[in-house]
């Protein structure tokens, strides 16, 4: 029994005439009669009676037609669902990201994706760079966004593209002696209690700080804060000098002051990573939006798409 047999039976029930039903489904009358006879033999019951009023379903036919309509609806829905899944309109995307990504490009990309793909199930996880990289390599995430490309075992299977660049800035409370200064230098920072990301979470950023300050006691005794909002908040409380990406200026508070760090310190690139062999249509849809909204990654994603 095939879907066409169900369609033939439904057409015959609707038109109550073999000739009209055959014209409706686009075949000649003799083949339609044969297909209905074949269907009745397979079902093991007569489905239609020829009467003076037309070809009418029997009791067995009425029961069969109820299920046939449902079956064809399910087949149509299956085809529709398959097409939507193939276009990345349904499914799941698991994204791990550092909090500071929400102060830059991520809201634009994620906002567009949510609007264009409202039925995709999103798993959004704020994580450190190290955590999201590990989760991506182990298969717990589909995409990770963090400072610097993932490293270590399994990283060779990932594709990473730079989506933003940033520099180091300092933040202090308005009562701090550095408030009002345009910039601060390494000598000044070495004298202060620092507020920085944990070394285990953001090793690339801490490596940049060590390059600027040297391996000094100020780094060893620094207060660790996993989120840029926490860095800003602790600085506002007068705990010390917070160091983080310049994008955290977007979360400025009235009781804080931001200073440039001189000499300028370029932070590790903000990188989006995913498994190179992942052919998920949902991931492809997310990457296409990223490609459209982040021109700097277009060439890299085009090369990935070509392979």
C-alpha cells in the first residue's frame, strides 16, 4: 500500500465516479479501477459499492477513509517538517559564551537568529572561555564564543573565526585617585590592588597582563571576577582597579571611571568556534547570519562552506 492508493481512494469517495476521480488525480479510468481493486484485495474488504447514486464507500470504506485522511496529513506534515529541519528552521543550538560578548556583536547576531528561527530550541550558557572550549570539544556545545581559539586535545577538529577585537582598559570608582585620568601605565597598575578574570578561566587575557606588568605580586594577590559586570561593580565599591576589555565601557555606571591603558594592550581576539565537520542545518543557519552581520568573518566562513 502506497500513499497514491490512499489518494485514489479519497478522490473516488469525493467524486463518487471513477471517470471524474481519475481526471482529478491525473490518470485514466482503467488504471484507477485496477488500483482500487488492488487496494481492496490488500485490505481484504470491499471499500466501494457501485450504486445508482454513484460509487459510494462501504462501511469498511468509511472506516478506511478516516485513517487514510489522517495518514496523508501525517505524510504531508512529515515532508513539511523535514523541509523545515533541512533549512535550519527547527532543531536545537547550544551556545556557550563569555558575558562580555553580550556587550559587543553577540546581541546583534543572536537577536536576528531568534527572530528568523523562532522554533529553534536555544541552549544558552554563559561560561568562561576555558569552560566553553572544553564543552565544545566534548560535544556538549555546538558553538562557543570566547577570548582566543580553543587549544589542546580535540581543538584540531574545530573551526574558529574572529568576530571582534578589543583592547585592555581600566575601571575605577569615582573616589579612586585615578578617576579623571585619561590613561594609566604599568607602573601605576603595579601599585594597585587589581580586579581581573581568573587565570584558569581566561588564560589568554592573564598572559597579556603578565606581558604588560610582568610576574608581579599585584597579579598574584588580585581579586578574581568572572564577569565584566562584577569587575565594574567591585571597582565601583573601591576594591581596586578593574582590568578588562574596552567593550565593558558599554556597561558603565555613574560611580565608575574608565581609563585607557598605555601602552595599548591588544586582547586576544573574540573567537567563535564550532566543529568543522558539523553539518547541522541549524548551525549552518546561525553561521550564515554571522557571515551576514559580521563582514570580517565572511571570507573564513566562505572557505568553510566551500569544504
